[in-house]
């Protein structure tokens, strides 16, 4: 029985940052999110990949007790290539080839349908809806997206936002989606659509949690050597979903703690290319960083 | 006897933001900083203004027990006009007329020379040096600057940085001055120049404190209605200097608390044009916001 369903992409990425470049490395929102979630809970992936995806990736996911029975196989894996310039705050997408994702018609394995937590990671909001529609009991739904869907599928995205419990956005997406430079106002507008919680990911500046009555500000981890931010946002969200699935609570204090764990994992993710750092990460290291987060905000 | 010397500019500003425009309003780094500091301690200004500066401003400063015996008078007051666009994160300077500031040859009143705290607010670093040279005992020196001096007086600026105890920079200035997109690395390079502390002001994202061994991250106040960010950075720094002068301590915990008080005052400053909100502000409101800062970082 899995704790958490993760719907999203599986990809092969080409990434260039000021610190190097990698070619054809594993990526995609479902990959980062499920690896991050696996530190806390048992995730099951619902996604699609091509026959060109090296088999070793499946071994690796299985070795972390990630259920991959929801991964459909088609011809060619989703490809993304991105470039990070000097300030590394935002990726410039050089090329996207959706490949098999265009044909993705998600069929949820029976063993997934009763999970109490569902993370709809970044993918076409139409697919996010199809996944949600197949869940048997209403799970706690976390929803992530990206600027592409805000620009191209705003109506479908808005509909799925209305059905989620927790909406994740990065700061520029929040400003864009709600047409407000002010993040507090953007978050308030997001809450009006229906989610109980809104989490705004701010990269090096940390993360914010908004609910109707409360506000939490998580500090950014003082990372000196960011090598590749790819997947940090997906890892953040996956870790948060995994933490909530582990503690089986969704009250505000659990959210706050989950966000700090998620910040810790996202900071590790950015320390090396692709999933490299996450795959070497030990739970004790996450706890150490959690303690540092406590110290850096004391006054 | 004053607690704190504040050196900086007195100006008349024209400001336009998405929420309105004002003409010929009081501004300048010494004005914002000394008003902010006056919530905690007795500041004395060393600056220069023109005969065109309305007399009412002096009454106002005196009514707050701010010593203005160090304000020289010349022909025309420093003028700045700036525009904030949609995201309001950075001012676009439309025009600067230095006027009397070009002739400023600071002469410190005797009553200023023994102050234990000196805030060298944003002004030409050559003037900052002239002020520092006149202090009799070595005070605790806080130093602020802006991109203009980084671009045009880098050598003089570097020299004065080496003589300060606490360097304040905003995030873009820190990246620019140390040619590093990474704020942690920039702060470390800054510490290597000599200051014991480096404070990086990040506007809506809060502020960071770095010392050789420690790191503190102050959250941003969740302000929904920013009307005019002008002077928020000067107010932040002035409030921090005032707080330290009040508690007469410069250990790390005092710095952390001072930064939170400073963040509170800076957030009020941005709620209205020019110094309007600061001049109506009650100490109890600052304390209330300090308590909110405690709550928003709990986990």
C-alpha cells in the first residue's frame, strides 16, 4: 500500500549552469518529487516514459521503495534542456520535447486509488485532473505547476486549483497568475479560489505559507555553492507531501515543519546536477540541516 | 549628549509609484535614518541642506529630539526623483541633482565627537571618511552605501568598508560589489575586508546577518500594501543603529533583535510616501509588529 501518489513527468534533461553542463540526465517533476518524498513515506509514481529511458533508473527508484507500477511506457521520453545564467534564479528553457507526454492517458493502478495524499506535480493540468478524478476517496491534494501552464492552460489550471488543498507556486508564478507584484496579495487571491493553504517557493529566499488566518516564513538555507537548481522546487514539494503523508496530519504546525524539511531537501538537491546529491543523501543530514534552520531564525 | 551620529543626505524628492506620485517631499538617507533611530536613541545629524528646505522640517526633527546642530546650510538642497514600476523592488532614478552636497565639507560639532555609535548612511564615501576621521574615540561604525558609489567610487568605498564594524548592503549591491550571484559568498568576501558583521537587506524577503561564525535570517514582514519603498533601507539601518545605541551592546543576539526591530520599522516606512508613516508611528505599533515577526517564524 502506498502513502502518496505522485503524478508528474519523467524526463531526460540537458542542463547548463555556470558550474558545468550535463547531458541526458534523469529529471522530471515526478522523479525529483518521489525521490524527495521517499525520505519520509512510500510514494507511487503515475507518469509515462519512453523505451529510451535507461533501465537503471527503474532499479534505482525501486531500491528506494518507490512504486513504479503507474509508469506507462511509450516510444520516446520527455526531453528538456535548460540554461541557468549568472544569478541562477530562473532556468531559461532552451528546448522542450514533450514526446510521450502528449499521448499520456493516465490509468491509476488499483493500489494507488485509496492513498490519503496526492501530489499533482508539474505536468499538463488536464492530466492532473484525470489523475485526481480516479482517486477513490478524496485525498489531501497538493498541486504544483509552472509558468508554461499559466500562460497556455490557465482555464484548466484554475479549475484544478479549485479542487486542491494546498497550492504550490514559486514567486514569479504567483505574481504572474494573480497579476500582482505583491506576494501577500497574490496568496490571498489564491486562497479565495479554494485551497486551504498556499505555499510560495522563493528559492534562496526561503518559502512562505499562507492560510486564511496564518502566515509562516521559512528562511532560505545559506547555501554557498549552488550547482544546479533544477528539480529543487519539485523536491521541495515532494518532500513536503512525503512529510505530511508520514505524519498523517495537515494542521498548520505540521505544514510549517514539513516546509522546513522540504527546504532542507531542496537545498541539498541544488548542490549537484540532476538527482545526484539526493541519491547520496542520508536522513541524518536532513535532520542536521533542520536544526540549522532552527538556529538561523532565533532572536 | 547624543547617542548616535548619523551622517548622510537631506533631500527633496519627487517619487512616483504605481500608487501615486509626490513632489518635493522630504527625503535623504540622514532623514529616514535619524527618524527611525529616534524611536530608540538620541541621534545627531551631520549633513547639509539648502535654504530652500522648508523650515518646518527642522521643527519636526527637533520635536523628535534629533540634534541638528551638525546640519550645514548652503544654497540648494539635494534633489532626487525616482520611479518604481510594477514590482517596486528597485527604484529607477530619473534625476539626481547633488546641489549643496558637492560642497559638503563636514564639520562635526564637539558634542557629536564622543558618541559611541556612528551610522555612515548613504552618501559619498569620501564624506563618510571625513566624518569618521573626526570622531574622537573609535565608535561602533555602521556603514551603508548604494550602487552609485559602487560604480563610481569603489576604491574610496572599499577603504571605508575596511574601517567599519557593520556593513549594510542590499542584495543587488552585495552581488555587484563582490561580483558574486551568491549572497552567502558575497557576505563572506565582505567579512574578509574587515567588518565584524554584514547585513544584507532583501526588501520583501527580509534580511540576513553574517558574522565569521554565525548566520541569522530575519523574515520579511508580510506587507500587502506597499505604497512607496523609498527610505525603507535607510530606515532599516537607522533603526538598527538606534537600537544598538539604546541597548549599548553589539553582540550577536542584540544584532538579531535589532534587525527585527529594524525590519518592523522599514515595513511601516513603505506603507506611505516619504516619511509620512514613520512620523505617525507609535512605539507600541513597532512592538506589535515585533511580536508578529516572532510568530511567523515559529515551527
